[in-house]
C-alpha cells in the first residue's frame, strides 16, 4: 500500500544560495495562496465617495407653492364658487335656441338659468344680435331679435353662444316667475398611505468600510449602511411629493391590494397633473409670445389672477429666455442689449430671465428639476411628444367653503392634507425595530420604517395651465 503526500516541501534548511531558499518577488500568480509581490505598495485610495450627481433629490416644488394642513377623515371635501354671470352654448332651431352646454363646456340637463324677460346676446361664428327672451321651456328658448324680424333675418344660424346681460319689462307687469340659485360645485379627494423600509443585519451595521459616505440626509462616516438608510429616507421624501404630483384616482375596477392583511382596494388619489387635465387648462403649443397672449386670454376668462409661477423643463425655460431676449434686442450697438433690462454695457450680458410682465400679468420662471432629471420625468419621451414640459400655477390664496369647519377659509391654491388627530399624526412617521441600538425584538437586524398618509388639494384648477 502506497501513501502519496500532497504537500510542497519547505525550502531546505541549508545556508546556500539555492533558488528554493528565496521568495520570488516577480511571481504573477493567480493562486490565492501565493503572494503577488509586484503589488507590494498600498494603492492611493480616494476614501470619500464622489458626488457625481450633485443633490439628487427632486422634492421642493410643493414647499414653494403650497402649504400643509391636518385632516381627521378618510376624505377631504371642498366647494368652489361658480361663475356669477349666465352664458351658454346652444343650437338655433327655427325661432328657438336649444341650450346644450354651459360656459365651461359642461353639458346642461333639465333647465338653464335663462328666464322669460331676459335680454341676451346671441353670437355665431360671424354675426351677433341682441335678442329678447319671450318664453323658456326647459332648455328651449323662444327669442326675438331687437333689430330683425327673426333669427334668420339677423344672419344667425347653427351653433351659437348665449349671454344674459339684463332684462326688460313693460309697465304694470308682474315680476319674475322663477329665481336663480347659485350652483354648488363640490370636489373631493382621499388620502393614500405611503410606506417604505430599510433593513440591515447587526453584523453589517458594525462593519466599517474604507469609503467615507455622504448623502442628502446629512449622513457621513465609514459605515456603509448609513448611506443606504439615508438614500432610502431621501427617496421616500421624494416619493411624498412625486405621489402628490403624479397620482390618479382609480376608475372602473380598482387594483386589488397586494398586502395579505389588507382591507379594501387600492383607490388612488388625484394628483396635480390629473387635476389640471380634468379641471384646468392644457396646451401642446411651444411657448412663444403668441402662445402667452392666448394664455392671457384664457386666464381672463378664469379669474384673472395677476401673479403666476412657471415651473418648466430645460427646453421650455430656454425657449422663454430666447423669446424675451429677442424682444429686448435693442442695444446701442445694434446687438443684444447689455444687462437685459438695464441696457448697461458695464454689466455682464445676462440672457436668463427670472420674470416678466405681459399685459396685466406677472410671470415668474423657475426650472423644475423633476422634469429634467433622467431618473424621473426627464426620461419620459425624450422627443417631448407626450412629456410634461411645465406648469403655470397662480400665486396667492383662494377663498373656499370648508365642509368640515362650515365656513369660508383662505388657503393656497395647492396644499397637502395629511391624516392627524390629537393622539396620532401620520404626516411623517419613522420608527426603528430590531436588535441594533435600542433593542425592541429578538431579530438580529435593524429595520427603519417610514409612513405617511396624505393627499393634495388643488383649488381653482381652472386657473392652472399644464404644458404637455
């Protein structure tokens, strides 16, 4: 029976210059057991992590234009005033006008606010006539022009606009046979629950690395889990705002909840983009002075709020700068004027405009990082065919009737409602469980939980504009 030894003999213990008595400094072995002495020097390590993306957070938009308020219900309900004056759309049929829509292009059913004895302005695409309302039956108006025998004689036909501007009664006549009551416009939204979690084992929490980490949440040091937990928190903070901007209410069959212990279905909530698309103004036109003039005309129809803030992506922000610089091209030397508005040759040429006034409206422009970041809206349709290019939001506050308090309140047009009571606030909750630090369980791990319950209230969406 033979025994085979699988070992390498040590160098001979003899004082002689034999090759086996020396370690080879030049051996480039791939074996983990051999030393690679060609790399005997410590490399020059850059210990601090490079911040190649700058501040990666996209939050901050709502903090500039809105406010936050507590709520203690599953739903927030508010009402908005309707238009004061009466105007409708309809179609001419003989000597009658059949009303079908109101000023805001909403279908009208049952009856309208026009009454017998009213004086109205009737306009089609090319002609206008002042008429007297003889009688009203439901949505059918029997009218007589003041200066023509009939509607055809006033050159009116097809689809028309109708506006009430007064009334006329003969001597000794009775008063109105009906009254107009204000229309009630009620809106609602419901909060959603947002959650996130970070976890690290006890062993990893006590493991020191050679890279010094930093982050948006102020974390720094040589423990890698500090970076991971800080990134989770920063990402959750961004989600709190992104959810208020992008969310939509579920329609039809709601998505089923994925949690095994859930009660109810996923409902969604109305975010900023959804509210503007549903109740506000949208345009796909590139920003130019002609576009702004059309915007002003639309704002004139919807409250005429003088100060407005524009949050734009890079393309639209530069388009506004170019538009204004082109209109300000009146320097003494015939070139671009110095100092933009001051025309001072000693000032540096500044082609970035932060605000301007057109007509009676002031616009303040700001870049919106959320629309530029490649990891958020900046990645959606690089050709801008269906991307959101920016929003125009009115500044100041609006007066609305709060259903919960039963009185009129002045609030910012945008504000976030979060769930809270005297004993529990779910505005922003975070808690730690596990065995790391303060021990709360026998789990050899640290779990950091994040939770918030909130929704966005968009008041006066008819004063907003979405560039899409």
